[in-house]
C-alpha cells in the first residue's frame, strides 16, 4: 500500500472518551483520523476508504476486535490491525496475533508506546510497497531483455517501441510470419504504464466470424442458443490494459465495422444486449500481410486501417539482419539445451555459416525450431552441420549481394556493408578495408563507434536468465 499523502488510521472503540483522546494523539501526528464506535461501523469505513492502520479495542459489544480483525483482513489484506487489550485478555490478543494482527498494546498504555507501534507498522508497509515495486521493475527488465538482437534494424525497432510505450496510442505491428510480432506486442505492454494491468490477445484468424464477435464483445444471457449466462468479451477483460488483435487482416467486414466503432467511441454493446459498455483499452494490431494492399484490394476497410495505423512498426525479416543470427542461435541453444537436459558447448563454425547464409522465410520462429531440432539430434556436445535440416545445410547464399530495406539510414547501411564484408573475409579487417576501398583505421573506428553506441544496455541481449 503506497503512502501518498498522510497515512489513514481508523480508531475503533466503544468508549467515546478513549476515541477522542486517541484521535487527538494521531491528529497531532498528522495522520488522517477516522473513528468508529463498533465493528460494523468500522467495516463500513474499511470498505469505502484505503485505511493503513486499524487501531481497535478488543472488547466491544457486538463484533469484538478479533472478529473485526478477520473481516478487515478479508476486505483489505494490506491494512494492519493493532489491538488494544485490557490486562487479563492478553491471551486473546496472542490468538489475534496468530490471525494476522500486526501487534497489540496493553491498557493502560502510554501515548508514545502506541504512537511508536503505529509508526513501525507504517514503516513496514512502505518497505513492502517499495519491495514490490522493485520486484515488478525487475520483472519488466527481464522480460524486455528477452528480445534478442543487436542489429541496427532491430535496435531501431526496439527504440520505437520504447518511445511509444508510455502512451496509449494504437500501435500496428507489421512483419512477416515469425518476425516477433507477438513478442514485441507483449514487450510494448510490459514497458507501458499498463504493465500491471491485463494483456489479452485474440487471434482473429483462428476463430470463425460469429465466435470472434462473441469473444471480442461478449454476450448477454440468451443472446443465442447456448448463451446461458452473460459473458464478458476480451475488450472488457482487457479494460485498463492492452488488447492484441493478432492477424487483423483476417477479420470479417462485419466485425471490422464493430471494431471501428470501439476505436472511435471506446464503447460497444455485448451481443444480444442494449446496454452500452465503455472500456479503456490500448489496442495493438498485428498482421503479416501488407494491410495497405489489403485496403487497395477492398478486403480491409480504409477507415479502420487509418484508425489502426496511428503508429506502425515494421519488424524486419531475419534476412535483413543476419548479424542477429549468432546471438539468437546462442539464445535458443541455451534455452533448449536446458529444457532437454543436455550440455552443449556451442555451434560449430560451419553450421553457423550455413545458418547465416540461409534465407529464413520463417524468420525467428524457423531459427528457433531449427535449433530445438538440432539440440534434440546432436550426438556430441557441439551442434554441427549434420544436425541442421537439408534445406539449411544446402544453402549457399550469394555472399556478394546485400539487400537493404528502404528507410535504413546511410550509417546503418555502411555498418551492414562492413559486417557482411568482414564475414566474407572471415574477420580479416585489412582485407575488408581493401575490398571496401577504405583504410583499416576507418573500419576500426566505425566498429568502435557502433560498440560505444550499443553500450547503455540497449544491446538487447540475453542475460541467459531462462
Ligand atoms: N528478437 C527476438 N528475440 C528472441 N526471440 C524472438 C525474437 N523474435 C522472435 N522471437 C521468438 O520467435 C518466435 C516467433 O515470434 P512471434 O510469435 O512473436 O512471431 P509473429 O511475428 O507473431 O509470427 P506469426 O506472424 O507467425 O504469428 C517466438 O517464440 C518468439 O519468442
Ligand atoms: Mg503471431
């Protein structure tokens, strides 16, 4: 429980004079003080307000202090309960401690004693809160780091993701199959202020039209045969969080219309219902088809396209960032070796060369599957060419050509050219410099600059924390 503003203390006692004197004490401590004369009243308060500390008398008519403690713990487990007991009821107080009371004080007590006790409880709460925040932060960083790769193309994509994460703007993720759209959608959510709210994904291609609609928007009781009771849709489930609409190009025209309305007005009705449901959901849409072309072909609504295309991020295919292959291969090798209980030292040079030459139409997913298969097949402790599928073993990429995506910066192209040339010369920088018509010093300097720029943790690389 975070302590923004003054801590709130609820004092419960059937003895009015006690109630008044304790109120004065905690007013002087700058606490927000609430009072109740019995357990029922106290519970009303706890239900409606965030109360940090409940300071209650043990012996009260009606609901006693221990009953109140139990109820408070059920309604607001983060509140701490301190009991005030008369001499002779200490046994009961000890029982109460077992039930989760924070502490007890024995009457008659001194003012400082009770003030100290409350202060300790508040300090503990702050600590618990800070620890939780830290843990959540750590989890976020870990998840972020699951995105592996240090190529300029991937880094640029990741930077864009970081930039848009804080807002609630709609994001469109475009990229071929297996390029990491879902991974990036999750990372976006985890880097956003909605990280601790739900992340809900719907695959629009996997569900028939009628089911997709009821999944998205939910339905009222009796909306159709079999709708026995009201069901919330994914939009509602994702409220205050993020909704991933995967394979959005496969959505039927009728569903597209309904989606458009939610995007425009933030509201919809459940199937078979008339009540308008309002939601606050961040939409991430993903597709492996060029949506703009789908619009031209009349298969996707233009108005919906523009609603979704607020910020579009294109995930580069693996063949445009071959530099990432060794890193990714290593990452998957560690993951699958651990999963299969094998000790594998690494990947042989030739095997890595074949993988770097291959075109990877299935992108990262194909690479992942390839490594998993190799880990299962490998005999020794090194993955060799033998362990790769035929298609990859036979691949001899024309090492003399380089495909560059439009939109890449000159700096990036230059670096890729340097890396590819170095691959060709098997790391010989002098020879590479000759081929590129420049000096070895220039090559060193460019690589140095690149390494420097990568330093601040952005070399989104695995820490091997699988
Ligand atoms: N940069 C990356 N680092 C680590 N793992 C990755 C990376 N990119 C993709 N992967 C992994 O590759 C697999 C495929 O990624 P994902 O499912 O996100 O792709 P996709 O673009 O949604 O594919 P599809 O269009 O076929 O649904 C997943 O196991 C994912 O974890
Ligand atoms: Mg996917």
